[in-house]
C-alpha cells in the first residue's frame, strides 16, 4: 500500500477566532495534522462587482491527498464565508520525519 502524499492547503477566515474554531475541528476530526494561523493578513479581492479590502487570518493546513476530498467537504461546512478559499498543492519534498508525522496524524480510515 502506498503512503498518502502530503498536501499543503491554504484558506482564510474573517478573524483568528473563526480560524481557530475551524482549525480545531479539522484537527479533532483527523482531517488534518496541523493548521498554522497567520493573523493580520490583508486581502484585496473582487467580490460581487466590488473591490474589497479586509483583514483576515490565513490558515496553512497540512493534510494528505487521501483526506483531501473530505477536507473539501468539511471546511466549507464549518466556514462562515459564502465562498471560502480552499486551495492546495502537493508537497514534493520535505523533512522526512515531519512528513511522516503529518501522515501519521491524518486519519486515513474515515469515509
């Protein structure tokens, strides 16, 4: 059986409290190994025809490819935004013991 590949995902939340709630749920449910919260990010984006300029908290999420489909469903359900950001890329290389730790802390057996 191949080991799952580690992925790094990014999302934002309106504030640190919302991000902390989302992160805690995702870790508790075993969908992710870790979420780093980077408060005080500034986002400038177009939404519904207007340019918005808001403060947000960035979430740096460590998960696996096999958990990704479940994360794609769960994060939006937990999120207060109508259209939450959730993007990811494969981790092609890294500190092997850390990557093993990520894999060991994501529950691969969940439906």
